């Protein structure tokens, strides 16, 4: 996956990544520390459950100011930190 870039300059890629990692730490209950996971690590392989995905989705919507549309509610959208950042970049207010 290519490097994520923000839709606007309101939030830097580094700030968005920190926010996503923090939300993962708070809501996902992963077996690995989300603060140190590689961007492309498979979040489902480190314990992301369907329940935690819903909780994470709601936190992402609140933090980034958008609503996940039905077409975004896929395994691929939550596969990795990079995938989450790509979704936020394409659909969030930042």
C-alpha cells in the first residue's frame, strides 16, 4: 500500500496515524501493542474481533468526522493501520 496522505492540511499523516494507533489501543484489545505494530500488520491476526471492529469504527467516526458507508464496512477497511488510514484519508473531514 502506498504512503497515506491527508485530504487537507488540518491533520498531518503522523498525527492521524497516532490517533488511529491510540484508538486501536483503547478499543481493539489486540494481542500486540498497536503503538509498535507495522503499518501493514494484519490486525485480525493480532486479535481484532468483529465486536472490536464495530467499537473501533464508532471511535474513528467520532475522531475523524465521517460515517462509514456500507461499502466501507469490509474486512479490507480494517485489515491494517494503513488500510484504516486510507479509508480515513478518503472519507474523513481531515
